[in-house]
C-alpha cells in the first residue's frame, strides 16, 4: 500500500509542478501581450494628443496674438510627440531584445510603468480638453464683445476722429 501512496504522491507532485509551470508561462505570455498592446495604445494616445494640440493651436490663432503669444510658443506637438514616440520605440526594442530573458518581475514592472504612462497621458488629454473648451468660450466672448463694440460705434465710419473746432 505504501508503494501506491508513493506513486499517487509522485503523480500529484508532477501534476502540481506542471500546473505551476503552465501558470508561469501563461503569466509571462499575458505580460508580453499587455506590453505590446499597451505600447500600441500609448502610441495611439500620443497621436490623439498631437491632433488635440494642433486643434488647440488652431483655436489660439483665432484669439488676439498679444494674449496667446506665450501659449503659442509653448505648443510644439511634433517635438513633444516625437520624443515620446522614440521612448515607445525604445520600449518595443527592449521587449524584442530582452523579453525572452527578462524576469517576470521585470516584465510586470514594465507593464505597470506603461500603464502609469497611459494613465498620466489620459489625464493630460482630459486637461487639454478642458483648456480647449475654456478657450472656445473665451473666443466666443471676445467675438461677442467685438461685435457689441462694433454695433455701438455704428456703421458710419466708427472710430474716425472728428475734427476739433
């Protein structure tokens, strides 16, 4: 009977070892998929960021330049996005070159870092939308004020100085 118990225990131990190995392989595969999918999603977010920044820049061009000059100088979506895309490419290269030998902890940390980057960028996109909305409202207010001032001055050469007698 003890030989039978030993055989059952050995089969159970081998089964457990195979199950743990399969679980580890699945976890590693999931981490690699998450890294690649996360890099794709981050790249898409960066392209969206570029589009929104260009739209914001277009909105700023419709406002008086003395008000918007500092903002216009700071908006350079191409430079900002190119830098971030280079970092995404570096991550992709790391995945390609190191994923086979990277520890599970390193893969998990890379996934977590990528997720943090995506969350931060999503937050920035939300702030960018808020700024764009505020600028739209401000632009409409300026247009209304301009139209009101133009109407008050009248169509007959408003703003022309009359000779002093």
